[in-house]
C-alpha cells in the first residue's frame, strides 16, 4: 500500500509542476514579478500551486483586466489545472496498475 501512495504522490508532484509551467506561460507579462513568483509547495499528501504576489489573485480573477500580450490574462492557473485533470487521472491509474499488476 505504501508503494501505491508514493506513486500517486509522485504523479501529483509531476502534474503540479506541469500545471505551474503552463500557468506561468498564461500569466500576464505586465506582471513579471507574479510570473516569477510561481511555486509548488509540498503539503502532506498534496501539492499546492501558487503565485505569491499581492496582485496575483486580482490578476487571476479580474474579468475586466486586459493584458498586453494575447494568450495571457485572467484564469491563468485555473485553465491549465482543468486541462490537466483528465491526464492526471490517467497517470494515477497507470501508476497504480503498474504496482498492482
């Protein structure tokens, strides 16, 4: 059972790093400090992706904000997280199957 838990944690960490990278690419250029502040924090049996600047939440949630570069803007963390959900589930299933087969 410990091997399964470790495998799932490894997949979660890998996925969090991928999501962070995609989110940085979507984060507005106007705020390079926010782009540079992206982190993945190891929590107990989980990983947290965050952007650590005072304006990060506003940039993410503001529907009225118009970024200077196309393809960046609000929802920069939400979008890659949702897009990665299905692959994450497949990766967890594959990791568990490899252990229990």
